[in-house]
C-alpha cells in the first residue's frame, strides 16, 4: 500500500525539484535584468515552495 503511494509520488518530487532549480535560475536572470518585477516572482516562487511541502 505505502510502497505504491511512494512510487507514485517519487517522480513528481523529482520533477518538482527540477522545477525549483529552473525557477531559481530564472529568478537570478530576472534579478539581473529587472529589479521591480522580482517581488511578484518571489511571491510565486515561495508559493511553489510551500505547495511542494
């Protein structure tokens, strides 16, 4: 029972981690180019982090 649940969740966690890495890269790019837009991006970023807990 638990193993099947873990098996279903594991790939999603991996993709979520990859998504986070990509978001961080995008975040640094955004930081370099435009300072004012960061606030909204950081909000989405923290929201994604919270959603994955």
